[in-house]
C-alpha cells in the first residue's frame, strides 16, 4: 500500500504539474498571440502612417526637399518637381546648388542662419531659384534639420512667390500711379489758376504799354514844338504865337493827365512783370521735379511758393495770412512732397470754407499758416475758418480714398498722401484738431535732424 | 450822346490799364469802372449804361451772376465777358447771358473793335423796347424733334460728332447758338467757324452734352403760344435751310472762295431767325402784322416795320451781331429784303441770300405773285450781276429736281 499510495501521490503530483505546465503553455502562447497581433497592427499602423506622411508630403503645395549633410538631395516632393520642373530622378543624388543660381552657400543664402543654428530653423527667407529650363524665379525658403538613423537630415521647404511678388509690385505701381494722378490732378487745377494769375498782369501790362505808346506819340508833338521854341530862343525870335501853340498842344494832349498817369502806368507795368516773374519762380520752386533725396529746405520759403502758386485757389474765398518764424533753421525735406502736402491742406481748407459759407454770404473765410521751432521739431500749422470735420469721420480723413467731396471733385487721396509723405517719408507727425462750424487746424511736425 | 461802357474787374490793375488804353476813345465813350458785381449793379441802377464788360471770377458776386442779373433787370445792355479763365465750366455758365466772350490777355484792338461793332449795331434797331428784347434773348426756339434727336444722339454709345453736327445743321436756332459759342474767344480760334459740323468737332461731345442739358441754352418752340395757325416753325426752318443751300450753290457757281461759300450757307440758314424772336415775344403783333400784310397787299417786312418799328431781318441781324457773327453774315441777314441799303457793290453773302430768298419765296408762293417779285433789280444791276439771275434760277430748279 505504501508503495501504491506513494505511486498514487506521485501520479497525482505529476498530473498537477502537467496541468500547470499546460496552463502555462496556454497562457504563454496566448500572450505570444496577442503580442503578435499587436505587432501586425503596429506594422500596419506604421505603413499607414508612412503612407500618410508620404501623401502629405506629396500633396503639400510647398516644395519639400531633403538633403544629406553634404548637401546632396535625398528626396524631392511633387510640389518641388512642379516648382523646379525637374523629376525626382534628375535631382536625387545631385547637389542642392543645382536649384539655385547662386548656390545654397552663395550670396542668396548669406542671410540664412547656419544650419546648425536650430534656434532659427524654420525662419522664412526670400531667395532666387532656378528652374530646369534655366529661368529664375522668386521664392520663399526655410531650412530645418532632423535626425535620421544617426544621420543629420536637412529639410528645405520652398514656395514659389512669383505671383505674390508680381501682385505686390502691381500694387506698388498702382500706388505710384494714384499718387501721380493726384499730383497731376492738383497740377491741372493749379495750371488753370496759374494761367489766370498770369493772364491778369499780362492784360494790364499790355494795356499800359499800349497807353504809353499813345502817350509818347502825344508827347512827341509837344517835344517838336519845344524844339521850335528852343531854336527861336537861340535866335532870339521867340514869338507870342509859338508860346500859344505850346499851350494849345499841351491842352490838346492833356499834359497834366499824362504827367500824372505815365509814372503810374510805368510802375503798374513793372509791378505786373514782377508778379509774372514771382509766379514763374514760385512754380519752379513748387514743382522741384524728381528730388529723390532729402535736402535742407527753407520751410518758410517753400510755404510762400506754395501760397503763390495756389493763390487763385484761395483768393476768392479766403484771406490767407502767414505768421512764419524767420529764425527757423533749414529742415531736411523732400521739397516737392512737402509742397504737395501744404497745397493739399490749403485746397481742403478752401473747400471747407466754401462748405461752411451760406449761399448769400460774400464774406471771405480765413486761413492762417504759422511755422515755429519746437525743440528738435519744425512745427507747421494750417488753420482755417471752414466748416470743420465732424467727430465721426475725423479718424478716417487720412485713409486712402476717403472723401466727402462729390464724384469728380477729388480722388480722396489728398490727406492720405499728406500722411504718408509726412509720417512715412519724413518720420514726422500730422495731427488734426477740428470743431464743426468753427474750423480745422492741421499741425505738422518735421524732425530737424533727418 | 456818348456811349457809356462799364468795366467790372476785381483787379484794380486791369481797370487802370483799360482806362488808360481806351483813353483815346474818351470823346466817344464815357467809361465807368467797378471793382465788384455789387458795385456794378449799383452803377447800372443809377446811370444808364450801354455796355458792360466783366471779369468772370470775382469774390462775392461772380461774372455769371452779374450777367444774369443784368439780363433780367437791364436786358438792353450789351454784355461782354473779358476773362482770364478758359475752362469750359465757366463758358457754359455764361453762355446764355454773355453776348460775347473775350479772353485775357485780349488784344486792345480786338477789344476796341468788338465793342465799337456791338454798339454800332444799335442803329439797326431804333426802338428801345426792341433793343431790350433782342439783347435779352438768350436762346432761340428750336424744333422739339430736332432737339430730342440731338439729345438722343449725344446719349447713345459711340455718339459720332459728325452725326451731331448734321443734326444741328437742320435747326437754324441751335446752329446759331453753337456757332456763337465756338467762335467765342474762349476757344482761342484765330478764325471764324461757319458750319455746325466743324463747330461740333471743336466743342467735343462733353461740352455739347453739357450745353444741350443746360437750362436756357436751347429752348423748344411752343406752338400753343401763338394763336395764329399761319405760323409754322418747321416751315420757317425749311425755308431757311433751302435758302442756305441755294445761297451756297449760287456762291459756288460764282466761283467764290470756300470761306465766302460757307458764309453764304450760314447767312441763308440764319436769315429768318428774327421771325422766331418776334413770334415768340410778340405773338399778337405778329398776328396783326400778318393780317395787315394780307389785307393791304404789302410785303411782310414792311408791315413789321409799321407795327413793330423794325423788321425781322433787323431784329435777327442785331442779335447775330451781338453774338459776334461776322459783319458779312450780319449784313446779309439785316438787308436780305433791301440789299440796296448795303454799301457793297460786289458779290457778298448778302447777294446770295437776297437772291436765294427771293427765288425760294417765289417758288413757294407759286403763281400767286409775279416770279421774283422780291428781287431788287436795281441792286443787282448796280452790282453788275443782273445777267446772272437766269442761271441762278436754273440752280434752284435743278436743286428742286434733285430733292425730288
């Protein structure tokens, strides 16, 4: 029994052990199965993810090129093919320099940070690219780097910005055109006024000169009789008759009138030619064609010239006074831009005065232009007694195309141009204070040191 | 009595210059000077003034306001503009009320001549009320159809100036106004334009459009205004145009210079404008005049003289003279019924208009009157042109045949 019992126990134990082993095996193989399942799934995931990355890479509008450390092209996405016109086979393994006329290490890339400089990686830079057909184009480029199997990988992302550049240039061109148009508009308007300003003195200079011609013919008659008198005196044969005819000719030609009138005619004629000369000079000073760099300008003189050329614009509606600080030093300035600003503000002031005037009123408005030095600034203010600018639109007056004038009465560019000329080009300031029904004051400040 | 002229300008230099310049006229002219529109009106209210010469742009009351006021209160005054402005807007503003425009700088001889001429025209009309009436006329009545056609042409896309010119030439009233404007010194032409086609192309579509739409520049005839059914504006215009065309043919057959030929056409086209003024302003007298002419078997122009104190020819001539038309056109219109009053013996537009008018009139009246009853044979004989009459008559026949 003992032996049997022993055997029995052993059998029992072995059976148990085997059961346990079987259970373990089952457990292990299940684990293995699950692990395998995970692995399959992972592989599928990975494949899917790679596929996704690839399609993102292919689908993106930006050209993406990867390089090895030596600058050889590893990959070249579809957008890059489209941008450069090369196929993958044509460029893979080639140096990246092939795609840039100046080389990636060349001039165009000077500003691009060193590739080690991870801090700045991804920054956008503008560069010139070269297509397969040799044509060059503007692009935006950014560089970054990554790690691939212990190797450093450089990722170049490029975008063709030819269209954007073109649009930008067109916009710039449009802006210049528009500015030119506004200038031409004001010059056209000025020209009609200047013609009138010149025609007026020309008319009376002509009339006076014609009068002097006639008057001299009259005086000539008197002179010839004086000659006779002189001869008679020399010959001591002066007669009563001769004296009478001197008197009668003097009466006929109205000598007293001529004597008082001729000097006036001459002085008005001189005044007329002075006026023409002054206008012509002011026109020259006003227009200052093509000065692209700032020069030191006598602001007071520039203002005077602008007042002279625009006289016809304001003289019917306003008295224009100036209070100029004659000690004001010269200011670095683009003269024609500055003059244009003053002109635009004067013209606006006149329009405001007209707007503010009741129809039957014949009273003129007032414009006051003052200059003075304030610290390092030259301050110019232009005050009018016009209708004023309503609070609601005060913030818009410097916006391009904003105008309260009717169609055909202005491009809405006047004050926008003034703003850009003063603020952008001279680093100055332009401000407006206005009270409806009372008037408006524009204050311009220009830095004395350019 | 001296002629009184008032000069208005806000620039004292101009007034001083004019005063001195025109001093040699001091025995014929009495000149006053005003430095503003208000001052001018004050002077006109106090003294009687024959002519005003004003600047356009002045502070306060400007030239066109002054002219409007003068045309309203003192229509008999001759109204001239002397301005340094040459923009279209200014011209159009005053086109209704200014008789003539002179631009600064203006040649002194031109100024003197234009003034003397306008003032000497007054002898054409003796009656004060007629002077006032005619110089107050700013526009002449047109045929509504023609006016509308001009408007339509101007509004259409791709309007052609030639088409507009052709349409204008079918209306003597619009022709006169457009030529007045184009010949004004503002347009700076050294020569006188005498046909509407040239005028249209010189003015351009924009100015024509503005003109056509400006109140008071063209006006339309209102047939209701006149009670007599005897008057038809269309008939008067047809006659005017026929006389113009025949006058042109006659001049061409005399191998006249092209300038003279076109003046003959123009003078013929405008010769009866006086009838429009009379019918428009004095419809009752016009009806009375027609009755008198019929009843007593006298010619209409004599009846006009009887009733109004002036003939339609004199009335039109005065207006055209004020508007700056050339002397030969004014004379042709003034004397088209009485060419013997002219001092010229050679072939002039007067000859052409007189003959063409008589031939057209006789043809219209058919056999009722003796052919060529209106012809002044002694004038033609004195001019040595009487023997040409037969061939001119044939021109009319052939013109009528070709119209058929």
